[in-house]
C-alpha cells in the first residue's frame, strides 16, 4: 500500500506535466516566433503535437494490455522529457516542430496509461476521488500555466517552458519504480498494418480541421477508415478488438462520450475570448471564470465512485447529460445579457456535469471491459474524447469566425452544442445499467 502512494504521486506528477504543457505555451508563443522566425509554420508547433499525442493513444492501450502499464508509462514520460529537452534546444522553427512531435509521441501514453493504472490499483469508489484530484490539477494549470509561461519569457527564456519538464519527468519515473504490477499480461500479435492505416486516416481527418482546403484531407481520411474496416474484418487479431464494438456497454458509453465532447465540452475554450472581446473584460478576470468549471468538476467527480455503486451507470449518464443540456439552454438564451456571477454559477453546474460524466465514463470503460482489453478500452475512450473535442472546437471556431459579432457567434456556438447535447441525452437512455459481471452476480 505504501508503494501505491508513490505510484499515486507519480500519476499526479504525470498529469501535472500534461496540464502545464497544454497551457504554458499560450503566453510564450509570440516570443518564440520572434526569436526563431517562421510565423507561417508556427501553427504546426501545436498541430504536430496534437496529431502525435492523439493517434498513439490506442496503440499505448494495446501495448499496455500486452506488456503492462508501468514500463510503458515510464517510457512515455521519458520520451516526453527527451522531447522537451530537444524543444528547449531548438534553434529553428522546423526543428521545434520535429521535436514537438517527439514530445507528442510520449504525451500520447501519459494520460491514458495513468487512468489505466488507477483502474488497476483502486476501487471504483476511490477512482472518482482520484479523478477529482487530476481534474483540479488541470484547473490550476489553466490559470498557473500562462502566468508561469510569462515568468519564464520575461525573467529567464522561453526555453524554460520545456526545460521545466526535466525535473518533473525524473520525479515521475522515480515515483513509478516501486510499483509492482500484479496483473498477468498476455503477449499477442500486434496488427501494425491496421494501426498504420488507422493512424494515417485519423491524421488526415485531424489535418482537415487545421488547413485552409480541408476537403481532400477529409475525403481521403474517410476512405482510409473505410479501408481500415475492410482490412480489420479479415484480421484474426485486429488492432481494435471486435469485442470492443460487440460489447454494448463499451460501444454505447464511447458513443456517448464522443458526442458529449463534440457538444458542450469545447465551449469553455471560447468563453474567456467572449468575455474579453464582447464584454471588454480583463484577461485575468476572464480567465478566472474557468475556475467555476473546475470547482463544479471536483464536486461531480469526487462522489462518482460511490454513486456508481449505489445507483449504477445509466441513471448517472442520464442525470449528467440532462444537467448539461439545461445549463446549455440557459447559456444559449441569456449569454448576450448575463452577469459575471450568474455565468459563474451556470458554469459550475456544467462543470459538475463534466466531472460526473468523465469520471463515470472512464470507470465504465474499464468495468464493462474484460481484464485482457481493459487498457485498450480505456485508451479508446480517451482517444474518442480527444477526437470529439478537437473536431468540436474546430467547428465552434468556424461558427464564431463567420458570425457578424462575437455575441452572435457565441450564441450560435451554444445552439450548435445544445442540439448535439440532445443526442447525448438520447444515448444515455440506452447505456446498460450494469456491467456483464455485475449482471451475472
């Protein structure tokens, strides 16, 4: 049990690295462009990281079911740390982009493997509390990250936004060393052909959200997924196990989380922008509004484990999706004429729903799955969340950019999210109440 405490802190630090990296570059980016040049390439600093960290998530899940979680997480943290060192040493935009790709390859395993280890080590009841801790780290980092980035740029150098990951990465690996895995892992054949086709297809689809003429990327990406399905049907041991899709609990839960992230989860990215441009609010005050979501998230995720034991999965999915829809309806109706306090309170409700559903969704993806595919099931859901969030945010950005004013654009964004949230409500009613194991008992 004592070694588990070290593992827990290792997972906390892993989450801290990921959260800081996602937020710290916001304030440093203008300085990086000024020193390295290549403004036309700068978007790729973010895009290549997103692509590398997204398409590798399912592969890490597959490998974790074969070789265990501990060593794989240490490798992913090590790869991320090496990538950080290289990024900090980059002397051109091209090299920075390449090294960000290395960082992304490591980052792709950090969060999913952490979640999988939590599922291996802790009971359902404790998992909700642990996810609340992880959520609070993301929330704090969303505020601290930009401030820390500003400090490094002004007091030291932008390179420290990457070098700061070195001691954190080393601390993570040291905390993981005492961890002894008790689960037996079965080494099987890896369908690299399937992963390659799948990875290329998803890369093209994600690129379609970041280029000016996306249609060919979108068409070829969809054709690639069609080819992937045809190839995998003939594969005896496919990259994505058939059992993941035949299992009603896993399939419907993942479908729910995909649409959920397509809808309201991405709206928080635009609320500070709306407050700054639409209400002429300071950057500091507009950023603090996100603490409402973080606070609500903790209240929703902390008791999730207890509520699953008491009420099971289906009722929680229904309640969470309905609460999200109600809060979204209020935002759609009143966003153009709403006080800061009322907006804060509505976002607390929405944050509560986020925390509840993300915790229940993660636990469900583990408990609905058989032991030998638990890692793949967990990573698949995280992968679909990332895809849903990326696509959803892109669509919202297009909606805002084509609006006459930021107020109209934000209202249209909430309308889009509200319509999709109705889909999540419908899906929540077909999610199984219990896992197959619980039904047999």
